[in-house]
C-alpha cells in the first residue's frame, strides 16, 4: 500500500515536472481508486467517501462551467484589490512591442530547440558593401582627438556622411535611403564606435527614434513622399525633442503644450496648433532643420470635434519657423557631439504637421513606445559593443608590449583579473547584439529584451572600460592622439543615462513590463478583472495555478540535482550550461511568482526587488545569447574559454539576483523554504574560477584568432597613425621577436652571452652564435617600436604663473620682464 502511494505521488510529481498540472491532479487519484477497487474493497464506506469527494472535486474544479459559477466569480472579487491597477500611460507602455524569447525564459521551461532553430539574420551583399566601403572610409576620416580639439566633426566629414547616405540608413531605397536591416545598422554603428564616439552618435540619432522612424511607421503618404527623401540625402537634419526640465524618465509629465486654434502660416490663415516648449539634452538640435516634437495637445474650443485633452502628440516643426530657438549647445562631459536645448514660443504649425495627420493626434505616447521597443535594442548596444571590441584589441596588444619587472604586464595575475572580463563580456555582449538584431529583422519588437540590451550592455561597457583604464594606467589618463581609451572613459555616463536611465530601466521597466508581458497568464488576469470577463479570468487564473505548481516541482528537482535532470538540446562544451540555465529559469519563475503573489500590486513600488528580478531575467537572456552564438559558430574551439567565462558569470549573476530576492521577501518563512528547495548549498554557482580567467586572458594575449573573433567589426587605422595602429604594429613586431628574445635570455642565463648593457649583450650574442644578425636587428626593432607605442602625449605649457624655474633664472627672467620705471612728466626734455 505504501509503495503504491509513493508511486502515485511520484507520477503526480513527474507530470508536474513536465508541465501537465491538470493530469497531475486527476490521473494519479483516479489510478489509486482503480487499484484499490481491483485489489478488493474491504472498507466500502471509506472507498465511496473518497470516490465521492474525488468526483465532487472534479465536478467543481475540472469542469469549467461549474468552476466559474462556484469558484471563479468569488475569486475575482477577492483578488481584484490585490492585482495592480494600470494607468492609461502604463497600459500603452505595457502593450508596446512584442514578446519573444524572453517569454520562454520567464515561463520556467525554455524551449531550447526553438532558440537554436532561429536563423539570425546576416548582412546581404549590398549591406556588406556599405559596411566595407563607405563605413570604412568614414572611420578613416574620423579622428577622435581632432574632433575633441575642434569640438565638432570636420566639415569634410559632415559632407561625406550626407553624400554617402549615413543619415538615411533606415530609410527604404524607394525614398533614397539605404534600407539597411537592423543587423546591418547595428554592425555599422559598432564599427564606427570602435573609432569615434561623437561620430557614432551623429550617425545613430537620425537612424533611431526620431522623425524618419516615426514617419516610416505612422506618417501619411504625403509626409513620407516629402520628408523621407530630404532626410535620406541630408538636406534636412533631424532631431527629436522629448526630454525637458520637468520630464526626464517620466515623459508623461511633460509641460510642452499645443493648442488647436486658427492662425497664419506662410501667409495663409488655417486651422493649426500653437506650440510652446522648453526641451533639453536634444542631440543634433543645434544644427537641426527639422524638429520632431512631443507635446500635450489640447482642443479647448472643440475645433476638431472631439475631447479637449487629446494627450501626447508628435509633430514635425521646421526650425526656421518664427518662435523656434535653437543653436545653443550643452557640453556632455567634454564629448563633442552636437547636443543642446531648444525652446519654442507661440510657434504656429498647420494640423498636417502632426505625424500621421490629425487622425494620430493624441497617439504620440503609443508611437514612441512602439518605436523604442525595437530601437533600444540596436543603437546604444551597438555602441557598447564597439567600445568592447576596440578595447579588447587595444588592451590585449598593450598587455603584451608593456613590460614591467622583465615580463609583459598581461602575464601578471592581477592584470589577468582585469583582462578576463574585457574578453568575456565582449564575447557575451556581441552575442546578445547579433541575436537581438536578428529578432528585430524577423519582425519582432521585443520591448523587454530591448530594455535589457540598453541597460545591461551599457553597464557591461562601463565595466570593461574601467577595467581597461586600470590596465593602461597613465597611458589611459594622459589625453592626446596616442590615447585609445581616455575620451571614451570620459563619456561613459552618457550612454548609461540616455534612452531611459539605467536605474529606471532596471528597477522599474524590465520586470514591471516583463512580469506582465512575458508571463503566460498575468496580462490576461489583469485585463479580465478590469473588464469583468469571468471566462477569460477563469482560464488564466487556473492555468496560472498549474504553472506555479509545475515550476515549484521543477525548480526543486533541478535544484537538488544541480540541473542534472534538466534538458540540453546539444552535447559538447555548451551542454552543462544549457542545463544550468534550464534549472535557473525554473527557479526564476518561482521567485517571480512568489514575489507577485505575496506583494501583489505593491511589488511595483519595491524597486530593489524588481531590480534584482530584472537582473535575473537579463542574465538569463545574455547567457542564452552566448550559447546561441557558440552553437551557430560551429563550436569553435577558440571560443570555448570565452563561452565558459560568459556562462559561469551569467549563472552566478542569476543565482545572486534570486538569492537577493529571497533574502528580502517580507514573508520570511516562505523565503527560507524556497531557498532550501531552489538553492541547496551543493547546487550553487561560484562564478568564473581564477584558472578560467587566466585561460581567457592568455587567449586574448597570444591567440590571433581569438583577438579577431572578439573584434570582428573593428576599424583598424592605417599604419603610422598613433593609438591603436601603433599598438598593433608593435605587437606584431614584438611577437615576431619573441623567440629570438628567449634565445638571448637563455644565453645570458647560461653565461654564454655577457656585456655591460643590453646593446653590448645583443652584439655579443651574435659574436658567439646565439643570435643571427637578423635576429639581433629584429630584437632592436621590437624594442624601438615598443618604446614608441607606449609613449604618451605631452603639450607645450607656457607662461603659467606658478611655473617653477631655477632661482638665478628666475631673477634674470624677472629683471628682463620688469617694466621700465615710470618717470613723472615735468614738461622738461630729459635730454
């Protein structure tokens, strides 16, 4: 009897583990009753009591009609106060875009084969030509130090950008644009970012959220035909004005206003909008000819025949319109891209200035959210990956050629500790970049994933740049044309702040949107309660209960077995990491469910918890992207240490985030129970080991294929230019001379080669046959090239009042510079 009960219980748990909750509640009890009957019923009363109870439960819970009448209606009334309420602004933001792989990760049971079967888009021949031709040429024209000195791109560069079509990359060819895919736009921005941040920002802004994208999605045919060719050619320079002093992250609180009225426009009296605004931080506003403007539209006189407060609206305003103020510039941490404020005082525009025409009045917030749901996954992530690629190439060269205590600094473990995250994060970030761009090209608008990409790739960029600065030391601090890092380091906070500050994105947007959009049932539950749809709520709620039970069982089983029973669609180096993510996806789903169930609508105000839940979801996605990259790349052996570092980091970060959630849940007994079930001591991850970090850093230093793999979109300047090209040239010569140097050191060690100086020892080595003359010359060339590459810039510094000079020179200089004594005029000739 006991064995039968255990078998039936095991069957129930197995069905829950595979996600068959309804069968788990119905089949084992039915089998138990059948086996009892077949074995002979000794206590008939007990049998029929249990059978009757079972039948009653089936009738109430398994039959939808009776369940809705007896259970669901009461549940709806009971749970309505617990579920979060949504404002119209929140509802529009939540409904923007689409869900994709993030929904699988949130479910607790990702369909890994679906991810592996997804075909990531590649560049076509025309896009490859644009990347290898005009983009390469543009990068050659960009000189970050020159841009820094002049505080702007050169006139020649601006002209080339217009002529080559960089301001129309997203505009289709029929309107004169390039019509590049998301993957191609990402690659172009990544390549330019390896060369110049101001150059990349200048190209990025017209091709992200702004007039062109809004026109493509929502513009009238007349607007498209008029503006898109002019934007593509650079005849019109666009900007988009959203942020203002009182409305940064909270764009819904903007004060910029538009009032429907009659007025005069270009000598003609017509119905239009009188606009007033005060915007700031608007990139390209100082040079823009066409201003995209977000404002709140009112129709107090009912001239449009509808409500008075129409809501946020987007319009196109020519900057030469009377009342428009542009031209001033902000100074964003000394990074000289064009960014400034703009004001408008009683600016009158016709109604057809509204993007999409008057029918789109009041729909601006939805339009912006829909465009951001994809755009955030391309622009800034591309720039972040460009920084990581340039850094991995430059730092790996510097770590080889810079020597202290007789060995390259990259060989010191303290430096290895900084190098490994540069390579590992670079691998991870580029994997996520290409996967996300591929999803957008496939028609997705993954709002949650785009938010993850923006926040976590820019944070990743911050980490690798800071690590790079630690390695380069003074060479990274001393600004000048030789410095490959300083100007980028200077501008780090900019990407963290724009397009939704990372604090806001992490603590509010990712989980706040993900918990509802990615969850299989949450949105249906909320909407059905608001609409009082009993049938829809019934299906969602009881499906939700089944999902929770299934994930609790999966999370416990996989936690206690350290993921050994989890699924992996592949064998090889990636297999244990598929199982690890599978296990932590189930644990994540349980922690998210418990947080939502115990805190209800108040969870959205517990931003430390939602921030940790965002961390968990983000690292699940980033880890998935790394696995996808490795498998799509044919399991290249060179990538193995980078994959392992990325995945060990991802697993550790997910675990840390979820343990942080459990440590801070108000329901302490439940939190302790879940910690025991999901994260037993023997199943915890410790992050990348020192040994693994050493493997990654050594691959970066000595494996040419690994260096190329980490910097596929890198622009390499012409030989002879300072900075990266000089480091790369020195690296090749130093590596070529490495064997000869080993022979020389061995000769000195064996006391075969002697001499009072390095030069003398080199000549002596040739004389005794340890080196050939060619090898001696190569060692000398390597030393000379290395010495040149590690130099820093110095500038003239004349005339400072505190300049220290020797005492005698100071007296002489003082006498020489002293003014002639004044002679009071007496009116008598001094002669």
